């Protein structure tokens, strides 16, 4: 069955490691839906969060191929029911004086931040689940989205479990 999967991959923080990981996907024809990378609390280790769509067999193949990379420390699949997924979106929308109040009201309902206002546009910061962000983006589309930047999801497993436990 085709569905969304999220992988959390701890890697050694070395030059070219991201290129090696993404190259693995492209060489095998797998598509990355979103990608988020950043250093962990240990500066020698980075966490790569990869969102992909596929079936269980493809997921297992990807995990096996990732495990073969020398810089990969640990891999975990994260399920939405026992993980927290978040995404950051910056979206610039048209905001004439007549429409500004209704846009601000939408932002209040969705608990977002307005981070910049100009005469005829504003930039809104959305931080939430991809589904929540998508719902607001559909509503903002009526006002005219000028441009947008998305981080891709980042995620952690709930509870005291940690990919760093064995390291």
C-alpha cells in the first residue's frame, strides 16, 4: 500500500554526507517529498528528517541502503501516532487595506505570526503539522499568495525514546 513515511536519520556531521544520502535516493529513482537537516545537541551528529511516499517494501529497501552508508549512525521510521511532526512555512500574501483585517483574523484563529507588513503585502509564519499549514494556505490562497518557502517536516518520537540512546 502506498503511503507517507517519515525517516529520522542520524549521521556523522561530515562534509558531503547530505549529498551521499540524497544521491542514494536519486540513483534508485526514489523521490524525497520533504527534507529537513540540522545539527543535533551533539555537534558531531546531524539529524536528517526525510518524508517519502511509497510502499513498505520500498521503505525497507531505502532503510537497508541508508544503513550501508558509512556516515549513517542510526535510522528510525517515525509514525504519526507516536511522533510529533512540525513544519515551518513563510508565506507572503497580498494584503490590501480592505483585506488586512480578515487575514489577521485568520492568523489569530490558526495561531500564526505576522512577521512583516508592507503597504500591500504581509509575510506570515506558520508552524505546525503539514496538514494544519496546508489548511491555512488554502484559505490564504483566496487573497493571493505571492511566494512561499517551506522547511519540510522535522519530527521527534514521543516519550523518552531517543535515537541517541546507543551512542
